[in-house]
């Protein structure tokens, strides 16, 4: 039986409505999420069993987040109830030339109270075939990294497949520190989502110019990283906006072959969580032992679908996602 274990921080997102800025009496909406939480929710909707390992405060807010996870049928049996708070972040949606902006309030949260000596590895990894984590988890603090390292070493000993998403949050960690820290943890990964910030060599301390790089340069970096870190496959996504202000989503993957996905376009309702939707779509197809091209196309369709939905995660079936690859009509009657 396939079951994924994910280690990451639960988060509450607060977003003012109508692209307003934060302020007194500004009407806002709250969403429950966090990268690994979003992926777990998405995978459960796709029929993949997941277990979340994290910390939640033993108070009413923690209870409500736990209820949310259970509503998505996520295995919560290894969640510690400790500490005093959940992480919160505020997102001001941009409009026109005004950029979106994020403000974090996530220091000293429950996940950072977990210690290596508290881990019951047999309980955590029972029935687990795949372990996933993100660069966001690495960026939280040194205590979380210590726990994560223990989990990765244990997963390797148990021959469990490992995947890492290199999502960088520069308000949490500098590029230079991320280069060093992400590179350490990427060496445990079998599948890597992203081509930076990890080091191709000791001099690779700046971000790869992904926005201006040619396809040949992107492929070359992917091949270099795959060889250095011994990845089974590495993925890279590319997003842009066309003349009609539609989101253009495309991706590339390298395993035994180099593949390019279909290109999908959509108007954006909420972009939050679309990267997590890409990862969950790819993980789903990898677990289904699909071809690399089918994996890539499905992941792009999953990410594109998420751009049309509110919230940080989505509950869409594989059939609904696959329709994006086969249907061109605006209305299905």
C-alpha cells in the first residue's frame, strides 16, 4: 500500500478581500494550509493516503486545524500537541503594477518545539513508502533542521523514497544560507522539484537566472544537478503572463530523458498553492508509475487547475485534472 509521510509546518493565511491592504477594519479571509499540508490535502483527493508529522498547539486553534486535517482524511496520529502557537502569514494580493506581499508571523511555533528524542521512528514510518519535505521546512530554524535530518537518515535506512521541493522564501532565509542548507538536505532526495537554491559547485552562490536562461542552459543545469545529487528525476517549472494577462504554465523534467510539458493558460483567481499542486500532481503520477511525460503534463494541469480555485489546497480528482489536458470547451454539457 502506498502512503506518504510529510513533515512541515501548518499555517494560517490571512488575506484582505478585494485586493485591499492590511489595516484597521479591513475585511479578510482565513485559510488553513502550509506547503506539506496542501500537498497532503491534494493527494488525499487523488486517492493517495498521507500522514502528516508536525506540531499543533494544545488549544482551540490547534483543535480546529486538527479537525481540518481530519476532514481531508489525513492521518494525524503522529502529530504532537505542544507549544503555544500556529504559524500565521498575511498575504496582500497585488493588482496591476502593485505586487503581492507576504508578512510572516511564525517564530517559536509548535513544530519548532519537537526534539529528536521525541521521535518514534517505527510509529512514524509504519506503512510509509515515500517521505516528502520542502525548503520552507528547512528554512524554519536549526531545531527543525535537526529533526528533519533524523527523519531523512531513518528514511534512507528503510529504503523509503524521498522527495524535496526547493521552494525558497527569502523572508525566512537568505539566498546564501539557503544555498548551503538546501544543498545538505537535497543529497538525501531521490526526486527534486526545482533547480535552485542548491549548489552545483562551491562557487555556485548566486541564484540561477531562470527567467532569462535559454532552454539549453536550463537543461544543462538540470543534468549537472541530477548527476551531482544522484536524483532519479529533477523538475523545473516556468510561469509567465501573456498579453491577455493569463497565467502561462509550463514545466520540464529530466530522468533518463529530458521532457517538456504541454503549455496551459488560465486567468488566475488565486495563485497560492499552485506550486504545491504541481508537486502533488507529479507525486501522484510517479506513484502510479506513469511515464515522465505524462507525469509532467498532469502536474502542469494540476497547478493550472489550482490557479482557478480559492484556498491553499484543492480537492480535485485525477479525472477532473486530466480533463484540462483533453477539453477545450468552456462549458461541458
